[in-house]
C-alpha cells in the first residue's frame, strides 16, 4: 500500500511536518518495500485557502491509500475521506518512525479533523 507522509524534507529521515495542507512535501512510500518518492507541496504552502483540498488531490494522484501527518483540518479531512484515503495522526519524529509506528499498528485512524481550518 502507498502511504503519504507529510515531511519537512525529501528523505525517510526527514522530520514529520505537523501540517497536512501546508506541508513542505510528501514522502510517498510503499509500506512493504519502503521504496519512496518525494512529492513537493510548494504550490500549496502559501495559498490563502484550499491548501488542504489541493494537498489531498496531490496525494490521491500519487496513489496513496493512507496519510500520516501531524494535523488535518476539516476541508482536507473531507477531501481525503471522499477519496477513501485513511488519515493517521502522529506528533513529531521522522517519516521513517511514523511508518514504523503505522506498520506496528500503534497509530489510530483519525475519525475526523483535529484542527479548525486556516491554522
């Protein structure tokens, strides 16, 4: 399964980005092989609105079936949910650590947004 991890850099040891819609980018990782590619999110970082929706489209286009991020707002959550992309929240660490926690089953699937919009 492909998993999108919001990151502050382009490697598995990059810090997890706490933002989804305004993340620096996403590591798109095959959960079985750990093969990965980096998808920059620069085009959405400074949007006045709609960054979460655009980021959701970005990870959907990359084939992700799950997202690991620090926080997700209401519009992004709805867009991900409509795309049948599961959302998992994690505070801190690296992309690699987030993936390890996911594979170990220690990340709970989010049942909704955990932040108001425009935070």
